[in-house]
C-alpha cells in the first residue's frame, strides 16, 4: 500500500509549483463519530488554525476534516491524502492544530517529516499550536509524548494490579458504581441542562450557565460543552434502549 502510493505521488512531484509558504492547507482530525457529530473537536481545531493564519497573513487554499484514529497509517486516510495532494499542487504547507492531530505514533510523525511517505513531494508541516516549531522538534516531541503515554499506561496497570491484590473488585462492576456516583453528584446540573436543551439552547451556553450558577462536575471542575454533549447523548441512548 505504501509503496504503491509513492508511485502515485511521483506524478505530483513532477508538476509541483514553486513553494509558496504563504499558502496553507488545513487538515483537522478527530478519533470518534461522537466528536465529529458534536463538532466540538473539529471546530476548536479549525478556529486555532484560522487564528494563526490570520495573525501571520497566511492564505488558506484548502480545508480537510476526517474522523479516523491517529494510529492509522497515512495511506489509509482518504481525507489526509486529499489534503497532501492539494498542498502539493498549490505549493502550500500542511497545517494541523496540534502535533497529535497528525498522528499519535512517533514512526508516523517522523516518517512524514523525513519524507518517507511522500518523498520529495512532502509538504512542509506547520503546527498551529506552535507555528515556529522546527521539523526536528516535531520528531522529538512525538517521541516524548509517546513515552509519556507508555509511562501513564504502565503506572495505571501497576495500580490496578495492586488493587486486585488487596481484593478490590475491578472491571465493569467497579465502573458501574463509579458512573452511578458521578451521576448522583451531578443530577441537578443535568436536570438544568436537559431543560435548557429542550428549549434549543446551545451546549456552549448550557455549560456557561451551569458554571455561573456554581454547578460543578463530579470531580469539582467546570463544565465544558463537550462534557454536556456526551452526558445528554448518553442519556438519550439509554432512553431509546428502554423504549
């Protein structure tokens, strides 16, 4: 798959125009259908990218969005391929909001930066969150992020193993109890959210109202529109199953 795509990009390499750094193709990505349906993840990424383009007088010549895991190879991402082709034909740079929106895998990030996937036709990458980041720094940050995720995973597994030794029941039963406590702690807030949503109030406005009136999440934090969306969507799915 990878080698056949290199043959495909060779045609683009021959007809690439001279690089014009002021041109930008934006690629935004979320990992789940729920994130895509809510529009929250994509909208936030898009705003960040456009803010940077406006500040730096960059011209957006393409915009592509995709719902796909960050672990999947670039060649298996249809919209990513289209974004790269658009950048190649216009001499633009490829912009992502954050480095992990390109990929969460170090070998994919490094492979892109080193030109392994699209050879000499690889568009320069710009990260909206840190637009002055060098290509070398991108590879280093990807390596650090991957190591941090591994360390967190290892610590979590060790903690769960220790709890199991102490006789604590893990699994679905423990998760069900946790969900119940969280819902009990936020029941009043969700009642307010349901009433407001029935009147067509946006998730953003609902979150603002809950925070203004002192309602907190189960962890004592502030409400965000994504959290409101997920809770109400979960209740809607449960009600549909009962009906």
